[in-house]
């Protein structure tokens, strides 16, 4: 094979590898951002569950205070019951006592409901906490891997670029320019394999004589359709 053609193929490999690493590394901050958002959502779920528990406890304490007040009133009524003189007063006092007892009962039912709600919310909070811990571990590990990938990719790119510069020095300036010109309009791909009588990049059929010439890999031949430099890598 023509040594310049071989160098160009190598140059193309280096360029593609550099672009691949760059593109992958560029995606990573976005991925890390997504992980951070997932964690933030989990933290908020937990925080909301805790706030609900606090709210429920506040209401429960309020109801307990009300029950206490009602009980004091009840015992006052009961002692007053001994002091009433008429039957009418007695009946009225009994009625008050019954009412107060019913009120206490209703409030105690509410307290029970609150306590059950608190139990349920505490269960949810425990689950949310468990989920958060799991996610934190998982994401910490993934984030670590991504971050180390980025730093590895960066040093790898530096090495590849060094190789690239060295290689470029071994190729004639004219050919390097041609390579760059094609690459800049062909999405970074200046070379294409010729196989089965056609250009593997644009898939145009190559003339038999042209394909025969390419097969020798002796000269720099470009595709008449996409302009890429063609090489033959075997059947
Ligand atoms: Zn082509």
C-alpha cells in the first residue's frame, strides 16, 4: 500500500477516535445533572413525608388538648350534679354531661384517625428514606464512573492529538490539506473504503477501471460522487 494512503487511514482512525471520546465526554455533564435531579426529587419526597407527619402530630396534640379541656369540664359538671336542687336542673346537667362525653368520644376518634395516618406516613417516610439511601449509593457510584471516564478521556485525547500531529508531519502538506477539506464538509470522514465495486460511504457504484486502480492502493483516488479518498481493504 502507498505509505501516504496508509498514514491517511491511520489519521482518519485517530480523528474518529478523538471525536468519539469528545462527544461521549460532552454528554456526561448532562447525565450527571439528570442524576442530581433524581436525587433532589427523592429528597423532596422524603421532606414532604416528614412535613405531613409534623402537621399530623400538631393536629393530634391540638385534639388532645381539647379532650383534656373537655374532661375538666366533665368532672366539673359531675361535681355540680351533686349540688343541683331541682329535677329540671338535674336533667339539664345530665344532658350537658352526655353531650360532653359524646364530644370527647368524637375527638378521641379523630385522634385515633390521626395516629393511624401518622403510622402510614411514617411507613412512607421510611420507604422514601430507604429509597433515597439506595439511590444515593447507586448514583454516587455511577457519577464516579462518569467523572473518571471524563478525566481518562481527556488525557487519552491529549495522547491521540500528539500522535496525530506526529503523523501529520509525515504526510505532505498538500495531502493534509485535501484531507482536511474533505473532512470539513463530510462530517469529519475524509476516507472511505471501496468494496463490492462501490464507495462504502456514499454507496455510488465505481467504474470498473477506477475500482481496479483503487484495489492496488498505489495512488490517492477520490470518489467521483462524494469526493472522499478511497482505499481498498480486501474483499
Ligand atoms: Zn463516495
